[in-house]
């Protein structure tokens, strides 16, 4: 059974940093692209970032480019999102999600974690 | 960036009725790289449809997707009580900057 468990969400001040983790199990983690998607309170879904299987290729939404860094440790079956220079508008539930097709990052997201809440406020 | 516009914003229907949800893209979506997700309150999204018309694993056949280019549709043939939720379309074409529509809420009439 595929499981994705996010952690690391917290209350942080504007300008601060936070690192989210997503522990994966139930599939061959290294062969699938992974993504982060966020949802502000009461709002819709926003794709944030994606990383290819193996970690060689990364993509970012313009809203987070230069501030967030996605990475993965395939030896630990774990996905990360390093978030720097946080802003109030980054407040959201952050979901990690698994790519539906092996290897490629051009894929829908077939499994999602339950999310972790990041609140940016003074 | 491709903008996806979903309509209507809210659909009020009764169980057993047919639901038709629309997703229109600001430019053509490559090779039908279009997905639909269902989200219930307090839950993570669930993949329903990928490639515009292929059902994900375990999705009942009352859910179907169609369309190409800039116009896509999710149809629920007969609404079950558990289908009342918010539905999002997403494009995941070859150019990064994948986007979601703003969502359609299907509520009980």
C-alpha cells in the first residue's frame, strides 16, 4: 500500500525558513517523480514544485522560484521541501504527491499524503 | 502559463442525477495531459482521471472524462452520496508550470 506522510509544518515568522519532509513507502520511491502541491485555507490547489525520479531535474512554480528547493533522498525514501524567505501568502497545507508514471515528471499525481500545515505570521 | 477555468463554480444536484463539469484551458493542452481530482472536506485530493479520459485505479465507471485541445469535461453519470465534493482539473503538459483549475463544488440540492 502506498503511503506518504508529511511532517515539518509549523508556525514561522515572515522571512523565516522551514523544511518539510515526506516519508514514502509501499512503492519503489527512486523510480517515480514527486511533487509538492499546496492549498491555502479555503482556497484551491496550487502546484509548487516537482522533482524527477533520481532527483536530476527539478521544476518550480514562479511564486516560489528562488525561495524554495525541492530535493529527495532515495536511500531514505524521503522527499523534502526547503522553504526560505517565507511570506504570509505561503500559508497553506502542503501535500506531497507521487507521480503516476515511472521516471517521467510529466504525469498526473496518483497518491497524495494528508498534508502538513505551514503558517507564516508574526 | 496555461490558465484553467472550471465551470460552473457550484453545481446543485440530487443523488441519482447526472453531473457535467467543464474545464477550459487558455491554450491547447498537449496530448491530453489533463487530469481530474476529487477532494472532500479535510481530505487530500484523489486522482479520478488522467490523460483526459483514463480512469485511475479503483475509480467507479460512473466517472468519465472527455475532451481535447482546450475543452475538457468530467461526467458523473449518476451521483452517489459520496460523490458530493469539490472537483479540480489539472494540466501537466511538457512545459513546467503545471496548473489547476479553481474547482467546481458539487453539492446536494
